[in-house]
C-alpha cells in the first residue's frame, strides 16, 4: 500500500444542481489543500454519505466536450448525470477530477479525435501522439476521500483500474457498481475499445455497429 500524503478540506459550499432534463439535486462542493498533483479537483457531496456504512462514490474525469457540450463521441455526459442521481438517492460523493482526455489534456484529446476519424481507436490514437493510453493517477482521489473521512466505498464505475488504484492507496473498495450503458451512433467504437483494451465492464455483445462484429 502506498503511503498517502495528507490533504485537508479547504472550503465547503452548498450549490443547487440543475440538469437539462429537469433533474435537480442539492450538493455540497468541497475543495482541498495539499492534493498530490496540485490540480483543482472537486468533491460533490450528495445526499447523506453517513446514512450507510458504505457510501456510493464515483471518480468522474472531467470531459469538457461531453459534460458541457453534450458530445456524442463519448458517454461522459450521461454518466455524470446518472451518477449524480444515483449518489444523491443513496448518499455519497462524486469526485470531479481535472483529468481531461484520460489525463492528456483537452488539446491532445481533440488531436486524438482527429486520428480516430482516420480509423484509430481511442487508445491507439493516444499512442500515435506519443502519449499514454491512460495517464490518470488516482492518488488525489484517495487523498480527497481520506480528508472527507471516507475509507470504505462502493465504487460506481465500469473501470477496474480505478478500483485497483484506490485499493493500492488504502481505500477499501467493497463493491464496484457498473454504470448504465449510453450508446450513440458516434461512440460505439469508443465503448468497444474500452471493453477490449482495458476490460471495462460493458456488455460487449450490445456494442455493435454496422460493419463491426
């Protein structure tokens, strides 16, 4: 287990959340001092995390194109919307992590999109740019949970790497709860690549497009 540098809570502020489909939730946004990567990550506390011994937690990597502009090339926006409601219903925390493009940044992500338009999958496009397939490190996420007094969680995620890293960092991931499947005509190849390349728990048989078996 990795020794975890201490982080502390910096501020807490209540913010009412409103989504385009009419869903509403009241949240408390928490900022931090001492995060290992120096980024302005945010904890979104929803419902009462203490209502259950094992709060529901999602690590959501920032996606400007999906979260803000509703891009159909990924499933990030629908996952964010789903996560807020599921966590609010049960009680827990959404960690909004400033890790655009699996950690490579917005400009590089858009460069990778251009290569995907030429036929590369999302991971091969990163590699072709000389970048990691996935550059994300979840040390700051573990620090945030620890600063919130949370040491045991159910993780809302299809990504086994998130659970593995958190466990290595001392967080007890009791269960990994899959998200929904949000397919569009534009993201099926992307979702299939996540299953085939990084073992995301998505139903591969349902992720079929014309000409792809």
